[in-house]
C-alpha cells in the first residue's frame, strides 16, 4: 500500500521557471492538501481540496495553483518560481469523516529556486 | 483565531529518561488534537490523536499524550526515551471553522534530541 506518493523528490529551478508537483493517493480519501514546510514555521497550508472537483485556498496560496485531476490526484503548480518558494512541499490526504480524519503525508518534495 | 503553540524549539533528554514535548492549543469548541513525528528527509508520520474519551491517549512507538482541558494542553510523553526517538515533533489541531474541510493547523515543531 503506497499511501501518498509525490514527485519529484528533488528539483532545482531558476527564477521565473514553472513546474508542477504531482501527488497521488491510493487510500480512496476525499480530501487532499498541499503544505509547505519552512524552518521555524512548521507546516503551512497552501491549497486544499475537500472533494473531487473542489479546491480552496489555504494560508499561503500566492504564487501557486492547484488541480484536483480526479479523486486520486492533486497537483501543485508554480507558474513563475521565486526564491521565496524554496521550501519542502508535502502532499497529504484524509478521509472526510468525524472520527478525527487522520491526515497522511507523502515523503516530501525539496524545491530550490535559484 | 485557532492556533497551536509548541513553546520549546528543542528538548534534550538522556536515553532511558522520561521525555515530555509540550503543546498548547486555542480552539472554539471541543478540540481534535494530533501528534506527528518527522525523521530527517522524510514525511510526517502519525503518532496519536485525541478526539474524545480518556484524557490519556496511547499511540505508536510507546508514546502517549495527556489531554488537559483546563490548561488547554496536549503534551506528548514517553516513559523511557530512546536515541532513535530523536526527530522533529509536530502538534496539530483540527480546524473547527465552518467549511474547514477537516484541515489541520500545525505548531512550529519541537526537535527532540536523545543523547546516549
């Protein structure tokens, strides 16, 4: 059971370049999320998707776009990368219920913008 | 506003000693609380959660956490630390706002260092 799979693991971009981070989950979860992790700031939510066909902004959405391609896949796009977007990006998913909806994370994507 | 605070950037403990990683929260209503652990260059792994019921919650790898409503705290504990417990620990609370879609709000993280 792969859980949450995200690619690429590592990427170096030049300022102004674009790229897409891919994410897929095989747990039949309704909700998916993209977080970024920066030193001393914990995890901050970029975008989330409560269900297939819906997306919403999180705490730090500027400079990003997302696509919920189907129930399994949720991609994050940087249209014009900036050095401030150097970070570690985590995709996550959860079942949408009232049992506490544990969120499960992918292994992360390390992005450097030079 | 809902929030989570982890007041310690780092906790140092000797192997075999008990450990505590602190977390306090601020939410409206009854909280759903979580602890996650992150090992170097890895994703976050779920440790345990409190939804309702007993204030002492047991989780993975021998960890437990105590929910204290009066102190709005959810401290992570382990009776006997292992060197392999050294990692970054995150406390989180479920966003209880309407239309929150069950997303979590994370603390800034506490680095646990267990020395041999």
